[in-house]
C-alpha cells in the first residue's frame, strides 16, 4: 500500500525522530483541529496528529512541538476493533486496544479527519488483522466463527429457517426471505 502522508515534510522530519531505525510510516494525518480565530494561520500546536507505522499506532498532541509532551505509542498487536462514523465533511475513527493479558481496554479517537483519510486508516488497520475478538469474553476468534469457542456467545445472526448468515438483525433473510 502506498503511504498516506498528509503532514508537512518539516513536521514529519520532527516526528521522524521518535521512530525506530527500521520503522516505516504508513499513515500520518492531522486531526482534531482546535478552534482558532478567523484570519489566523494554522500552527502545528493547534492540531493533533495520528501516525500508523508498521509496528505502532502513535498519537501526538500539538503541544509536542512546543514543549515535547503529548506523545503516546501503542503496539499494533493490541488492536481489537476499528470503527468509524462519517459526517458531511469528515469522519471520526475509533480504535479499540485490548491487552489480553491484563484485559485493560483503551479507545483511541481520531477526530475530525477527512473521509478519505478515515477510510485509509480503517483499511490499513483492518487488513493485517486476520482475527477478531469476542464481544462477550474478549477471546481471540477467527473471522468466520459463528459462535465463540471460549464462552459460546453468538457472533453472527443466523436465519432460523435456512441456517445462513444474516447481516442485519431483524431484517428479512436475503437467502430465503423469512423474517
């Protein structure tokens, strides 16, 4: 995949100092613009930044450029779920991180980014995940499981008549038409 870098090269050089020697940036986008007065120039400290590398997710607050604080990184292996919500001119992306050893959960919010950037973030974060987590017990599952093998929770809605998977709960079955 072609890298998506929407941060000015001067800022990327500054952010590049926090990367490992063999770490590659896949996505780097600004998000969460703070309100500024009309007519004032946009400064790096008025935005937050989200980077996806081949190894980590990195959240950088605008304050990082002025006082060196506001940098957090998380291993990509903690990603449990990725979702987005689109609006007229942009979107928000939520990334759920779960540490399976401690069962601690954290949600990263990438707010007010462009729709195309949000779609790319979703694609990049979902393409290397060949598993998902059970919403009930947080156990690791294959994508095609219908029931969790750990706790037995239903993971897909199944038509009672034909036994095939239904995408929308409560909607008529697209295979046999039963409700």
